[in-house]
């Protein structure tokens, strides 16, 4: 499938990463802009510090990027991962790149804690267990921003 066919299948106007607002607010809170991406706090926080790095343009596949764009995207993922490690001290950080429903290039950064939620197994995409207060979301975002 070509880039144009993938974009037609999942239009930008239906994409939470592109449109923001309520579409994004259903699952995430923007933290900041990185080099070629947006860092987003995943609202469901059963894994404290879980975030998403979403590529700025509406592309579906990493193969849609030039080498320079791909390297810049990976640098953003690296920068976000270092901030999460510094802020939350997870025992492991899982990286998940999906998008077969939304078709917008993004990577989930999921901190895992030994003995904690799903340690030793694959993380659930949206377990729906832990949601924070507005103040707790703000504090979590501040911890991440302080490490960027």
C-alpha cells in the first residue's frame, strides 16, 4: 500500500495526534514538542510515567520517513526515554509501536517496575485501571519536563 493509500484509509481529520482537542484528550495530554514529534502523557497511568512519542506529520509507517526524518524521530524517542528513566526510575522501559487502527506513527514508552503491574509480561494497551486527578497529571508532566 502506498503512502497516499494509507493516508486515505486513515485521514488526518480523524486522527487524535493530528487534530488534538477532544480526539487526543480521550487518551492523552500533550507534554511538549520535541524535534519532529510530540511527547504525550498517556492518561491511563497503571505504569507511572507512560508516554507516547507521536511523529509530527500524519504518516503511517517508519518506512514513510527519509533516513534523516527517521533518525530525528528515534532521537526524540531516546530523549523521552531518558527523561522517563530519570523521572520515574523504572526497572525496564518497554517500547510499543502499533497503529493499525489510527495509522499515525507513534511509539508507546511504558515504564515497567519489578513486582508491579504486568512485570514479566506484555503490557496491556489500555487496561483502564489507573487515572489521575488534574493535579497528579500536572505533577507527572512536571517531573518529565524537568528531565528533558
